[in-house]
C-alpha cells in the first residue's frame, strides 16, 4: 500500500486563486492589503521563506514591505523597525521571521496584536486559549486546513502531536480540541516515556519535533494520516520528521517539502486578507 499525498503545494495554489478574488474585491473598494516582513541575518532558509512569502503576495495583489537587517542588528534596532511597521497604514500586517537570535518574546510582544499575521502575539495566543476570534498561528491552522481539504475526518479522531514548540505543537493542540474540530489530542515531547505506544493509537499523527525520521512505519497505525511538519537540513536537503517507510503503512502522508510548508504561507495570506476585510466590514 502507498499512502495518498496531502498535497500542500497544490492546496496553496487553490487557496491563492480563492484569495486573489477576495483581494480584487478589496482593491475595488479602495483597500490594498500589504504584508510586512522583518528579517534579521543571513540564514539561507529564512531568506527563502521570506522571498516565497513576498512572491505569493505579488501573485495575488498584496503589496510587500520588506525590511532586511544584518545579523549585527541589535534588539533596539529591530524593535524600532517593528514600531515603524506598527505605525505604517500601508502595512495591513507583518511578521518577524524566526529565528532572529534576539529576544523573540520581546519582539513578538511589540507587534501590534491587530497586525500580528503570524498569530503568535501573546494576546492572540491568549485569545486562542480563551476561544476568542483572532489571527491564528499559520502552521497549525495550515495543518488542519490541509487535512480538511483532503477529506480527512478530524472530528472524533485520536491525534498524536509530537513536539511542544510554541509555533506548532502547543497551538495545534488548542486548535484541534476546539468544538469546531472536536479531536482528542495527546501532546508528546522529549519527556514522553514511550513515544511509539502513543503514536500507534493515532488516527492522525503530526510530527513536529525537528528530529529527522523520528516517526517510523512500525509506530504508525495502518491507514492513519501523517503530517510531516519538522524541517531539518541534512546534507543541505530539507528532511522531515517522518521516515520514508511510513508511506507504505499510512493512508495519507504530507510530503516534506511540498506539504505543510506551503500551507504555512497559505494561512499567512489568509490572515492578511481577513484583517483587510475587517477594515471594510468590521
Ligand atoms: N515568523 C515566523 N517564522 C517562522 C515560521 C512562522 O510561521 N513564522 N515558520 C517557520 C518557517 N516558515 C515560515 O516562515 C516556512 C516554512 C516552510 C515554508 C515552505 O514553503 N517550504 C517549502 C520548501 C522550502 C525549502 O525547500 O527550503 C515546502 O515545504 O515545500 C514556508 C515558510 C520558521 N520561522
């Protein structure tokens, strides 16, 4: 058996086509959405991600405001750029690309929560805990959207998330246990005693530990859906957390690349468009 593909690249194309229509409608009403990015340093991966985000924006009519700073930039210099984007009316929302090597909690906290298209500001993460509306973190919500658009049943599913990071694992547990998703979630991490025993129970596995190949075929229930979120670079090549032999057992697998990564970009675009639409119809 070979698993079916949870195709993030194709889904991104579909979502961009849908959003292009919404952006065109906004422009007709005189609203031009704009994405800002703050990038610190020379990490080639981060440069690629930021470049891809601006390319996506250009394709669907969102304008770009790009602020690239050298690796020597200080906390105060980055905070000054954040203040500038907070005050810029042409900037609907913006992100500080991680990692920065600086105090990221302080940087995230300085972003105007209403412009936080990453959904990672403490106020917006707090809203997620409380079940209030707000921008949602892009990778977790993109993972759910990928499953939904491929018809994978989430309600009632046993989900095992491997990884408790702030950008993926923790918020994903909160999203999946909302009434609208109704999944049962087990959050595993480096302190989990028997990871394989937990993963074996799962209808849906989300591998977001950043450990190449940590989820192997012997751990996966036949027919399960497996999302590969982890990104490591092995010999310069993107390598995920899901071992290739999982494709022989699972029902669905998201490849890596071309799985969850493009969905992160799709949800960033969605967050910008939603904030812009709110400015027209609050
Ligand atoms: N401020 C943020 N920083 C980071 C986030 C984030 O959500 N907000 N997540 C990751 C990186 N990330 C988004 O910025 C991201 C990851 C992957 C992709 C993507 O499209 N990947 C491609 C392949 C890329 C490659 O070949 O290297 C794919 O998976 O097909 C986009 C964005 C950390 N930082």
